[in-house]
């Protein structure tokens, strides 16, 4: 079993482990920026939301959720951790004034802006930015919290709450670890510290992810048998029987077998990653048979909690009385 952090979120797309950010030179905002700049230079496709059917479906569901609750035209919006800027671009095309924020300057350079519709690009490191208070009608931040250490998860939601207007909407999402229980509940508990959720959109892709992981195993074993550093990293990511299983299957003898067998599974992996219909069909089965145990991803839209919440008793106390009621 893979090791997970407190929130049980899957690190997607990269890096594979959460970034530790203590107050030293190696983990400063500049160091984080440099790390993500290198990732964008080495393999920018890992951040592409259109790279496979799963990411495309997440993007489509997020956009549909936003449109059900707010018309972007004439609104001021920000996309925090914008990456490729797919959602920022859609908002701009729908008539919103958009600010796109990312820690990586290379990410901002790759953001394709619509012709004649400028998007303001801002380099900043979450969860602390220099954005104005109560400024945005729409605050987007998708697949970002997975990169933060546990101590900054509350700060992340506090930052989203700080920059959104009192009547504005926040949309945020994360992948959830399908190997542990209670991941959604932990994420929801963090969300509810700052926001009143209007709607949740849940994806049930646990079966699909397990199937992909199973079909990709021959490639991992073959690579581990040839690459000692990769083998060490993968072993350290596992525990107990998982470590032993990986060690056995990456021995030279079994590694040679998996090197041949991976040529049979690779086409299946590519077909599943590209096709939308198998993804949706497997999701239907997963939702029916596994219910909440099949949840792999969560997106919410909501508004920040008001500074003052009137209780039912207080509401009754301040209700104006008619003349007859006063005398009675």
C-alpha cells in the first residue's frame, strides 16, 4: 500500500510526495517556484488537463458545476494554481475579468490566452498571496491542496475565503486516496471551516484507477528491474507486504518476464486512458456496487461563512411583532 498524508489526497500530477515547506532556504517560495519551473521544463504534459479521459472528465464536471450556479459574464475571477489555465481561459471567453495565479513562471508562459481577451498573470505561492481582500466574484482552485503539507491545509482554505467576496463563489477540488477510508470526510471537514457548501460533485473512479494500476504493474516491475534508483524510490513508497512484493517482482528473472508481458498490457492502458465511454461505464458500476467506497475525487462550490450567523432563537427574538401581539 502506498503511503499517504493526513488528508489522504493523491498527489496529481507531480510531484509524488507532498512538498515539505519549513522556514528554510530549501523550502522557501523561491525554492518551490524553482522546483515547479523545472517540472514544467522537463515534462509540461504532466500538468495538461486534457492529457487523458479522467482529467478531461474532471475538468468538464468542474466547469458544469460552475455554470449551474453563476454566470461568469461581467464577473471578476481568479484561478489559483492555474497550470495550463484551461478554466481561466473558459472564464475569460465567457466574459469574466480573469487573474491567473501560479507559483511557476513557466506555467504562466504556457497559458494560452484567448485572442483579444487578456488574462492577468500573477506569480505567487499558495497559501499566502498578495491578492486583495474580498475582491473576486469567482475563486477557482483545483487540484492544488494535494501539494501542500498538512499544516498549511487550513491556511489554504483561509486564503480562498479571504480573497472571495461575501456573496462570491469558491470552487475547489482534489483527488482522494482510494486506499483509505474517510478521505472525503476529512476534506469536507476542512472545507466547512470556511465555507457553506452549495453543491458537491463526486466522481466514482476507484475501480477505474485500480484497473489502470493493475495494468501498469508490469511496466513498473520491468523498469524497477533495470533502474536501481527507481526501484529504491518505489520500495520506500510502500509498506510491509507491498515492499516485499515489489522487491520480488523486480528481481532480474521476474523483471525479464515483465519486460515482455508489458507489451500486452500497454495498449490496454492507452485505450482506457483515451476513451471516455469505458471510464463512464466503469464509474456506473463502481457507484452502484461500492457506493461511497468508490469515491475518488471531490469538487465543491460554496460561499464563505457569514461573519454573523443568526440562530433560530435569535431570529424569533428579532422578528417584529404586530400591535396585537405586543399587547398580548
